[in-house]
C-alpha cells in the first residue's frame, strides 16, 4: 500500500471513531432530555434514542481503544479493522 493510502485509511478510521463517540454522547443527552420531559418528544422515543446512543458510544469507544468486549462480541477479526 502506498503511504498516502495508509495515512488516509488511518485518519478515516480515527475520524469515524471520534465522530461515532460524539454521536453516541449526543444521542445519550437527547434521550435523557426526552425522558426528563423537556418537551422534545414522547417518552418511548426517548428510550429508543437513549439505547441507540449508548450503543453507538460503546461501539465506537470499543473500536477506538481496541477494548476486549469488541473481540468478544465480533471475534478476533471483526468487521471494522484499522
């Protein structure tokens, strides 16, 4: 692989993980805001967004820091490789 391709690939996955972590945090806060009745939407939607946010946060955090639960969930060669 060329040097430019390697730099692009690594920077893309770092950007993907950081944006996924931030998306997870945003969805967690949005879900909590809905559950605390801040008049954003119904309660059921708040629970759904909260769960999706926690899932996105944990998935991207696990990939970025190469945590063990990612290998436990998806195997040693899971679908997203750096």
